[in-house]
C-alpha cells in the first residue's frame, strides 16, 4: 500500500492517474484519493498543512494495510548539481525554521540521485543564502516527515522530489504537472519496490489460532500476566513444532462452566503441553 | 526490490569529519553517500526504528565520543576474577545478526556506530590503569572488532597499546574467522583472543552471517599456533533439541582442532539477558523459537530456570573436563536473585 502526501493538485494529478486513484467524496478537506493499492492526500502548501494532512491520512486510511508513506512533489534546486525534471530521493531533511534534522532510513534500492532537502517556511529566491549549494528546497518535507514518524517506522517514510526550477522562475501549474507526469512512473516504481521489500514477515500464529487463544484465555478467565505467558508459550510451540495449535486450544473453550481450581488445572495442563520438552 | 547494500550510506557527525579514521572509512567506501548529521544520536537513537529491517542494510555512523570511554562490566558478563573489569565500546553494534544477541534490545538501531577518536579511549584506559594498578579490559564488547578489522584496525591498535603494559589484560572476543588481519603481529601474553563457538546447528540457524564453526576453529588454531593466548567461549549454551549430543559434538570438534594444552582457558555461560531487552527483541523478531522459549525471570535478568541452567552448565563442564583441568574451565552463572 502506498500512502502519499502531495502539496498541490497539479502535483497530484499525474500520481492519481498513475495509481488509478479516485476522489473519496466522503472527505471534503483535505482532498483525498483512494484506490486498491494507494491513498493520496493533497495537503496544501507549507509544513503545518503537510503535517496535518499526513496525520489525517494515516489516522483515516492507515488500516488499509502495511506500506510506505511518501511525500512526493516538486522542489527548487540550488547550484548546478541537479537538472530540471530530475527525480531525487531525499536522504536528509532540515527544517530551516527550527534547524531540526530528519533522517529517512535509506534501506531500499533505487537508481535515482539522492539529495539533502531543506524545508523553508517561505518561498526561497535565487541568491538567498538560506540553503547550501547542492541541496534542494521545498515547503513541506520536514512537516510531513515529523508527522509520519509518529505513526510509522523511519524506514517506511520516503521523500521524493522532482526538480522544478533553480529558484529563479514563477512556475505555472501546467508546467508542474508536466514535470510530475514525466516522473510519476519512476516514483511509483520506487515506492512500490520499497513497499514490497519492507513487507514484514507474517506473525507466527494464524488468525484462527490467535482467535482460539483469545477464546481459551477468556474461558479460563486468565489474568493479563497469564494471558501474556500463554501467548509466549503458544508462539514458542508454533515456531518449534509448526503444529496446528487448534487441537490443543479448542478443548479449553468450554472451561467457563467449571470451578476455579479446575480452570487452573486446565491452564497448567495447557502450559505443560505448550512448553518445550 | 532488493535492499541497498550494507554501508551504502555513511552518516558523519559534525566534528568527526576531520579525524583520520573518518577519512579512511570514507575512502574505503568511496561509493557511499555521505550524509552530515549534527549529532550521531539523531540517527542512532531515533524512536520507531525497525532493528531487523535495518539489519538487512546496515549503515555506518561515524561520531566522536565525548564522555565515558570505559564502562564497568555488568554481572551478566564474566570478570574472570579481575577486580577492575571494564569494557570499552568504541563501536556499537555488530555485523552479525544472532537471534540471541542482547544488542537488539539494547540499541534502538541496527546501524553501526564507530567512534573515531580512538586516542581518547587509549587515554581513558591509561588513566584507569594508573588508578587501579591493573585492569582487565574487554575491547570487543557490544560489537565484534575483529570482524571489522579490515575496515578499521582497532584490534591491532589495542594490542599495540597493551604490548608494553603488563598490568593490562585485554580480551578481544569474536565470532569472526578474520585472524589473518592481525596474523602479522607478534603475540603478547596480555591480549587474549576469545572465540565464541556454537554447535554447527546453532551457528547455521541462530547466528546469521557468522562464519561457520569450522572457519572459527581454523582461525583459533592459527592463533594458538602463532603463540597467542586463546580462550574458547561456549556462550550462550542453548537448550536446543538434543542439546547434550550437540554440545558434546561441539567440544569434541573443538579439541580435535585445538590442542587443549595450547588454550588459555575455556568459558561457559548459558543464555541470559536483560528482561526488558528480551521483551523488545520478541516484538522485533517474531519468528525465532529461541527467543520465545519460556525463560525464567530473576530480578532484571531472564534465562533458563535454575535447574535447567545447572544441568546444562554441569554437562558442558563435564564434557570439557575430559580435555581440560578444572582451573582452565570458567563457568559463569548470574548470581541468583540479581537485580542488575
């Protein structure tokens, strides 16, 4: 699943098309788009809006499955290191206002150049000394990253920028869309690749086994500590033996009709069955 | 999509760039992206990092250690009878990825931190040495220095530091087979090279990326032949399936490769860990049966139940006693009811 935060509608358009996303009409603001493997929210300009939109997106749509959270958009470049239209993977974000540093985990392979990003509170003009030569500037990255980091691990947060200018021109929306359209495919490829590589291993217990464990714990009226102990034993048993846990757990599902001593005896018996030899 | 290669990125703390070690490491990994950071902790201590995801693509963080160059040994590690037992942590984390490693719970990040101001460690060791009159110093705790020796020759430096200081005993503990990296040095009696050995099934299943048993034994054999004091460590002893047979085989294999008379000593310890660390590691590494064993908690330490631990240590000790005299077998048990 890809969770995208984009500042402007003209940046979003090529990405919604690339991912086949449609407007979620249940949400008026921020404009949100949803599809089978992607969510995109248009935040508006500035780091506060980016942070708010990121938090909104992850709170509202975050249960749609594991994936990566990304900020994709255009940026201005300083110096002559980058080219107009180039797609960059951001490896460092500095909030110009607070001087705070945010560091994405660069775990997933890509073939794009990398760059350091400075997020400014106001548009930067060519010749201003607010950012170092060779770095790129935007107005959202730091806000996005700080908010995303409250929800997901650092390796699942990605920032991709397309160089739109050298801080010396007033960009039109159509030009931004054109630049983004040229890089929407590669950007989505990077994000999908990262989402696939980041996929966490399946939990050891199947949903049916986890459910059976909960029913058994309820029927045996286990304390929180006892439930934790049972969970650890069940996971250990499953990992050691690869055996189905249901035949062991299901006989405990009817224990609510017996007295406390009998329930404790049944719990002890369960522990013995699940413990290593 | 594959992960980026290990050390594809080097994070250099402000002030660390001028140190020769930083420049050497950046030259060694000349293709790496160098990212400047204000403080290594911004990268290393961030909340919400996935240790095991990072293990698939470890990064280097180069920093300058500002304080506490030596740490007093914890009761979970053996002091081998030395009153002044300290360890230095010039690197945080290790290139290997053992299931049972406490570093997964100790640190938020799997990235490797290297403190490039080696001379400050040396000065701290000299100061401690002068104050205590003698010192036992573990220089490869919280890491595996010998495995990293080809990148940064820290073992070599510590050995050269120890050479003229007879009241200093250093231990370089390793699972690597990289003895060649220091094979040209003349051996000294006060630098113990300590190899951790595990049954082949353990190294294959639970010690990811480590050299196999045969390679470790070959390295230890070379070290013994060259005249180094060599310690073998059966630590942690694990209650795996058929553990008696597996550890008996391990000890037989060890002494088929190494002459008992050539060993400095032999150390045995069973699995134990800080309880909070284990809790964290279980969340990160859900697929390891070893970590989900029903360990017993005593104070802040988890490990095998007393009777299980005693049984395992006694068995391994007995196997060893057929090869070594009792005074060369060191058995470590965490004191009962410890509150470390």
